[in-house]
């Protein structure tokens, strides 16, 4: 079941109608594919309240949004999902994936309490020491000051891009949060996948190719992220 992003009423209707078939809701608090569009706070809080009421596990994919603050979007906005998926930054440049959350759920993966885990989680690269060492170093380098600087550069960039588009009378809006940004060639407010797709996709391709010719590699969907200096 696919729920429409930022549409609480429709999502509520779907969740209530299908509650007996749904074990979990998995979502990004910042929708990467929508130009890093942060979910409306009422939508995110509403989904949290509904999933608690209906006994549905709420899983946040913070693989990308974890970079907006030391605890990701969930800490920034004070919403507690039941489980969280992480990747990217926590690997310090090495391939990584991780998940964690509610104690009673994580205990099902724990083989240390005598006997096998309820849900075995074996893997060739689990707890890879090289990845974890690199990830730890990067996370230690990402001090609160570092996040503040990155995020204020992101705010500045988004604002300045919008000013440039307005000055050039190009119909465009810039979305994003923290160090993340996305560009949509539309006058309409982008709130979900459909409103994003109504933007001019040819302009996106033209921007992508134009920037490649200038030596700048943006994501093909005209989105990107600022980073610290990495050597
Ligand atoms: C938001 C988001 N979730 C999940 C993934 C998948 O992560 P992985 O490549 O570690 O499977 C990605 C990868 O780009 C992502 O951007």
C-alpha cells in the first residue's frame, strides 16, 4: 500500500481501512526523491499518532536525513519511530547499513540470551570493523558546530538559488532541509510525488547536462547535498 506523502487525511483513511493487513509503515521523514522535501510536521506527527493507536510499527528511513543533525530528523523534530534505518554517513565512506530502535523489537535479533535469536540476522559483512572504525571517526568529526555550519550553508544556498531563479524569471522552487537541496521547475508547491512530477522534467535534464558541462555533477533529479571538506 502506497500512502500519499503529506496527505494525512488520505493516509489515515488507508491505514484505518487496511489496519489488519499492515504490520509497518516505512517512510522517510525527509523525502529524498522529492528534492529532500521535509515532511510537514503535522503529517509526521499524525502518522506517528495513528500508527501508535493502530499498533502498526513505524520505521523511519534516515539513510539520507541522518545528516541534518546528530540524531537525524527524528531528534530535530521530536518524533520517535519504532525502528530506524541508517546508512551513508555512519559508514565514513565505506558501504554500510544499520537499523535499530525499540528494545522489544531489537531483542528479537539478539542471539546472546541463550538459544538462537527469534529473527536471525547473519551476514558476511556484519559489524565490519573497518567500516565501523571509519564511521565512528566521521561521526566524532561531525560536531554540533559542524552541523550548524553545514545547515546554515544549506539554508543560504537554497535561498540564493531561489533568488537567482526569480531574477531570471524561471518558474522554479527549491526544496530541502539542512545541507540537502532539490530544484523543481514548477510554480506549484511541491508536496508529494505527483506535484513533483508535474514540474518540467526537460528543464531538469537541461540543468543536469548544463552543469555537467561546467564540471558540476548533480543528481539527475536536480538534487544534492553540501558536505564538509573530506580528504
Ligand atoms: C533514502 C535511502 N534509503 C535507502 C537507501 C538504500 O541504502 P543501501 O544502498 O544501503 O541499501 C538509499 C540509498 O541510496 C537511500 O538514499
